[in-house]
């Protein structure tokens, strides 16, 4: 069974631009979560989507948003990029319940110049 | 509030040495889940193990073993006879029964030298 896939793997943007990242979960998994990893803050939870609805949300500004499609694929969008948004963005999927194990994709490395 | 502490930022060992990575957690929940993930240089977080709060049984998987002690809120990870391929950053994480988001420690970078 294929793992979690994320596209693109690398991205360079400039301040003020917006970006959209994509995540395809493991087949059969209906929950998708997003995490941001930076050297200073470590791994932080952004949000989780289940059945096309946001089920949980972390402490990030409204510039960070996401959505999930009927096939469980998810996208996250960051608008008005700031230098501090440079990070590795990781997507994770799990079957359904919050207590189940999350499996991660390879991540998208975003560099904001 | 939930918190995970991995006090060891970096550990360097020589191949074949045993190494233990420490993890201490804080939570007010009675039901929670603990995880260890491995992050090689490629960046992907690789799932290693999951433990439920009601199951304190230790586990061994090949060269890997985990010691879960609720009395000290610790979930330590030991690699026996380490190998160069074990070099990576290892993360301990906690999630509560409700919500299910992962709270990560800061990670321990393990370097195994030949």
C-alpha cells in the first residue's frame, strides 16, 4: 500500500505571495493532519481534517488554512507569506479515530525569501 | 497542559554501543497515547511504536526496546548494538484520547559513528 504523498517536495516563494501544498493520504485513511517543523519551534500541529471538515486546529494565524476533498486528499494554503513561514510542512494520515496512529509523508520544504 | 521533554539534544555513540533516548511527558488525561518517530535526513517521520496509557508492558522489537513507566511519566527508547543506519533525529510524542493531535518533544539527534 502506498504511503502518504506530498507535493511539491520543495518550494521557493517570496514574501507576500501565497502557496498551496497538497497531501494524498494512505488509501482508506480519512483523516489528514498538517504539522509545521522549524528549527526554533520544532514540530507544531496546524490542523486536522476528517470527512471534509476541520476537526481540530492548532495555534496558527488565519493565514494558514486548509481543506479536504471527498477523496480525502487535502491541501493547505498559506497566504501573505512571511520569512518565518519557511519550514518543513508535514502531512499525516490515519484511518478515522483520533486515537489511531498517524503516518507521515515526506514533507514539503518551503523557503520564503 | 500537555508537554513532552526530551532532555538530550544530541547523542553521539560508536557503532555497537547501546544507547537510551529519554522521554518525559506531562498530561492531566487518564487516557493518552505515546509514540516514537524516527526522522532521517530525508525528512519523513517514520513511525516506530505506539503505547496506550493503560498498557505499561515494555516492548522489544529486534534491537529496539521501549520502557514505559507511568509512575515517573517516562517512555524511554533503547537501541541495542547501534548501527550507523540508526543515525537520525528521534521524536517522542503524546496525544490525548480526545482531539488526537500529536505533541512532540524537541527531538534527540543520534549520531552513530563507525
